C-alpha cells in the first residue's frame, strides 16, 4: 500500500495555501490582502512544477489505499486546472481588490480548486463523493460573493441544485455498493457484471446525476444561466470551466475502470445525453442578448461535445486523449472570453460591444480568437479537440452523433457572429471606453488566454502525445 504524500503535492499546495492564507488574512491590513492572492498564485505554480516532475518520472501510482490514482489523466487534468486557476486569479484582481472579504475570496477559490483536483484522481466512490463536496460547497459561497440580489439568487439556485443532486449521487453510491459490495473501482469492475441489472443501472444514474450537475449537462443544467449571469464575472468563468474538467475526467475514470464490462448500456445513454445537451445549449443561445447568458448556454453546448468522449470510453483508443485535449483547449478559450467580459464590466449586452475593435483592438482580437475558437475554427485548440472527439465518436460506432455534432457546430456560428459583428461597427464608446487595456490584470489575462488557445491548436500534436498515456489499471 503506497501512502506517498509526495504524489499529492498539487492538492496539498492548494489546501496548505488556503489555510495559511486564511490565517494571514486575519492579521493583514486591507491594503495588504493582495499577499493572499500572491500566495494562491505561488501554490498553483508549485502544483504545476510538481505535476511536471511527476509526469517526467512516467510512473503511475495510487495513494490512500488506492482510493486516489495519479496517472496520465490525473496529471494532464492537474495541468489544465492549475493553469486555469492562475488565469482566474489574474482576472479576479481588479474585481476583489480592497474588498472587505478579499482574503475569503482567494481562500474559497483555493478550496474549490483543491476539490476539483481531487475529482481528477478519484478511484473510489466515496472519494468521488468527498471530492464532489469539496469542489461544490466553496463554489456556492463564491457565487453569492457580491451579496447583491442577482448574486444571492445565483448562490441559492446553485446550492439547491447541488444539494439535491449531491443527495442523488450519494444514493447512487449506496446502490452501487449494494450491487458490487465495494466502493473501489477495481473491485467494482469484477463484481458489477454479475450484479442485478436494475440495481446497477439505477445506482449508475444516481452517480452520473451528480457529475452532470458539476459539468452543467442536461438535465442538470438549469443552474448554469442564472449562476453565470448573477455571479461576478471571474466566478462565472470558474463555474463554467473548472468543474467540467474535474467532472468529466472523474466520469471517464468511473466508466472506464468500474463499468467497462457491465451489461448496462450506459454508452447509449450518454450518447443521447450528449446529443440533447449540445442541441439544447445551442438553441437557447441563439437569441440571447446578455453576453454572460450567451456564454452560459454556449458552455452547455460544449458539454454536449465533451460527453461524446465519455460515450465511447471503452469503444476505442482515441477517447481519452480527445477528451483531455478538448478540455485543455476549451478551458483557456472560455476563460479568454470571460476575461474580456471582466475587463469591460459596463458592457453587459451584445450591443455594448459596438466599436470595441476601434477602442481596444487587442481585446477585440482576443474575443475574435476565443469566440471563433469555441466554434472550432482553426488554428485554435478547440478545432483540434473537436476533430479528435469527432474521430473518436465515429470510431466508437456513433456516426449519427458525430453528424449531429457537426450540424450543431455549424449552427453555433450564428450566435457567436451576433456578438462579433458589433465589434467592428462605429458607436458611442461609453461601455467599452473604460477598459483597462494592457494595463489591467484581466486584460493581460485575456491576451494570455488567447495566445494559449492558438498555441494549443498549433502545437496540438505534442499535447496529444502527452494525453494518450493509459489510465492506471
């Protein structure tokens, strides 16, 4: 039994920084609260270095009686989550600077980030549920951080949906334990094939319900638009990005490790959920005028594409690497779009972005790259990710799903262009004239995210090579 805590440096770095930051913030004067933000950034950087070292050793391992696995999916997921957390820290600086609860913001962000990291390597149903709680509870508080009416409504809806589907997930865990007499994925893989079909099916649906809440997939997607619209822009960027990374990798590991030989036709069920999610998200985004609600419905549609990889988890060799590449590309691209929104707090509707290309050509360029990237336009990373996922889906026998995804991709171009069009029109610059440009942290974050999106598209083959390592057996 390996209890090597050195394998958990990224998770421990975030948790340790959260505890130290909370204690330090209690004594620091308000003008020095930025030190906690710096501590959070250092913790993320430490996690990135530790992950790089772990990947260099090329040795998969487990800790906590094999309840947590450190393998290719865990390490690539860590790189995505920690990089995304750094971007969110960057776009949050102006939002929470000199705020009375600035320290609490950074501590909550570190805690929910640590929960997301825990989801990545969860190799046991109980570990999965504990990670779900750690990732969710701090995020509920972040959603209502502004303490205004929209934020309070967002936090309430987020909490109620999370509590309901968390209980459903726990019930599903109990049913799978009753069916397989174990919670560890390795044991379940040997016992579930001979377990009662109905018990396994209902238990799996319960567990997947919790994961669908985390990723914002149908039918657990109702919270996404209201939380995205009501929460501060950096928090909206968080809830539409990082939980998807943790939830989808956790779902992939559960299906691949515990249910590969089960008689339950979970593959078809997830394929149908993917089809409904991508279509509903696109249709709901068509006539949105609020930029945050448009991005909210866009992120629902993106979940549909990502679920395609889970549908073919055990049907081909491309599923894992396509999922990891798409998650990496989507994370930086979506955060780039939200960073522009954060930089322009007065621009709330599509029309408010009129003339942005003239006032701030750099931000307009980032928005063009990110929105066309979300469509899947080359040479952005999402293009390569979609190409890989579509190929994996066809190889897995779901050609109809890949065809529907292509149709949805083409249709999504409509609402992204509705946003991009006003950028190049002349108008009063009141809404976009106050942008920080290159001088603000959120603007710098936006440019960095745009560059990363393009870099992933250009250097995608190297990313694919890193992401194709096997899961821990």
